[in-house]
């Protein structure tokens, strides 16, 4: 009976949707459900975020504000920090962080706390879907036991599923609505209800047989990317010793119409997924008595890239008769990818920390991040984005391109700089001053 009522409410769009965690995944999901015609609640522990949303303001650059103000004023979207209201929505989607701890093991404290919060108000007829990236088994072994403490029975009283987020921040080609959604239920009924809900929102729902398959799907996607990025990062170092430009090699290789997909090297991995998710799988493998050698090796290569970049900076400065200590180094870009304001796991923080440790005088510019946010794994002094002027560029001993934002005028940067170290091949179209450029 609970399933029938919920299924009818989903079909009629009278079901209320609650999204927990209003960050780079949760907020676009709110927008998607509002566009589909669902009344939506948004839950976040950060009262500053909630207050901005109530005032109709977005705090994510690529997410506009107009729809927020309109939806809040119309009573269709209600942001709140009151987790005692988790019993009000008919469907709860969990979009909270899943970082690594200091020993690079999964840190599920946010998932666990959210599941406990839901259990306190869980009522018959509610659907709970975990979207946070995690290892296979999390939904069944972590979330389900917490929800069962409510005394309610899964598959009869409440329903549980997993559907991995596939958000690509800052990419206008892929919004939450047009990316296929993989959905796996803890049981057949839960899976059917979750699939019915998402079918209203996304272009395609991809049903799988279990939560574990859906969880493993997300881990596979990001592990695939991590390993291939590690391959081109390793080849970058090798080819540099041979005097071969890795970016030119990749451009040539990708002309093959089959059997090759282009991945690109960089100063390290960034974002919440690729630097973290493969380690969830390697941790799980150890529990099963296996060592995931590809994953471990890829992790070693990718995490070594900031050291390689600093080595290139040191060598480039030496060629100009300057030591790293006391040199002025301007880092361009602290977002983890181009054209976003997302600094999560950005390799720029590792670069800046190493530069400061070596005695460099460090500044940065990022048109999307006006002040340097505090990061869990890095200890950096307070810094603010400096204005890119000819005088500033001329005053620097080295300009280090860490993030290739589209708004940068790279010819202007090279024209007014003494030395440019480029980790992203951002200067490939520069025609003047190429003798100033070093690839890293």
C-alpha cells in the first residue's frame, strides 16, 4: 500500500522531493526537480548557504540565481537547515561529501550522520536514495542498518536505492537533466520507485539489478579516468626527456577514429571524484584480500605530478639564474578545472604549498575564486586573487599556469611575463614569445 501511494504521487508529481546537501551536486538536482514540476525542499548544515538561497542567491558560479528566487517566492522550493523536517518530503536524495581520511581510507561520516538524521523522522511511504559516490556495499551495509533503527521495514514501509551523481560542473553540454541516470534498488520495489522518480527528471534512466552494481558503476567510471590520466602523465615525463611534446602526440593519436580516447596530462588530479573514488575501491579490495595494482600505481603517478611541476619550475628558474627561494611565483588558476569556481582537491593547493615550502613568494589569480578557501589537507596563508596587469606579470620571476581558464588572454600573459611554466598546454596558440614558455 505504501509503495502504491508513493508510485501514484510520483506519477502525479504531487510527491515532495527533499535533497540533502546543496553543493555542486545537490543544487543542480534541486533545479532539475523544480523544472520537472516537483515541489522541493533543500537541506544543508551550512546556514549561510540556506540564507543565500532563501534570498534568491546562488553561491555556485555556473548555477544562476533567477530560478532560485522565483521558486522560493512561489513556495515551490524551501531551503532549510532544520533536519527535524526530514520526515516531510516523500523522497529524500542524499548528496553529501564522501572524502578520504588522513590514511586515504573512506570517510563516510557525512553519509552515516545523514542516515541517522533520516532514521529519526523516517515514516512509512518514504523513498531514500543515496547519490554520494562510494564503494559497492555502502547503501546496504551502512545506510540500510541506520534506517532500520527506525523500526520500519525496507521494501514495505520505506524504500531505498542508489543512483550515482554524474554532475560535470561548468560543462554547459551536460546538465543533470540530460545525463543518463543509473539506478539500482535495495529490492525490486525500491528500484522501481526510484526509477519512476528519476524518469520525470532525466532524459534516460538506466536500471541495474542492485545498489551494488550502481555503486560499482560510478567507481568504474572514475577509476577508468584516473588510470588513463596516469598513463598520459607518465608519458608526459618520459616524452619530455626525449624532447617530444605529449600534447602534440595526443592530438595526432586522437585522429584515429576507433580504439583511442584522448586523455590529457596536468599538474595533478582535482575535483571530488577522480582523486578520491579509486581509493575507495582499493580500500574495499584489501578487505577481500586483493591488491588493486593498477589503481595504486595510477594513484602514485597522479599524486606525484605536483612534485614534477615544481621540479620543472626550479629548473626553469635556474636557467634564468634564480633559485626558488626568494623568487616571485604567480599561480594562475586555483579551481580544479577550467571555468568553474570549484576548488575541491585542486592540485593548485599542492603546488602552492610546495612553492611556499621552498621559499618562494607566492601569489595567485583566479577570476572565479576571489579568495583562497580553507582546505582540509593544506595549510596555506590567507591569499586573495591579484589583478593581472602588465606591471604584475613583469614583476614575477615565474608565472605558473595551473588551471587553463578560458577568460585568460594567454598571449597577453606571455607578452608581459619573463618566464611561463604551462601545465595545461594553454599557451598552444601563442605566437609571440614562445621562448619564454616551458611545458610541465
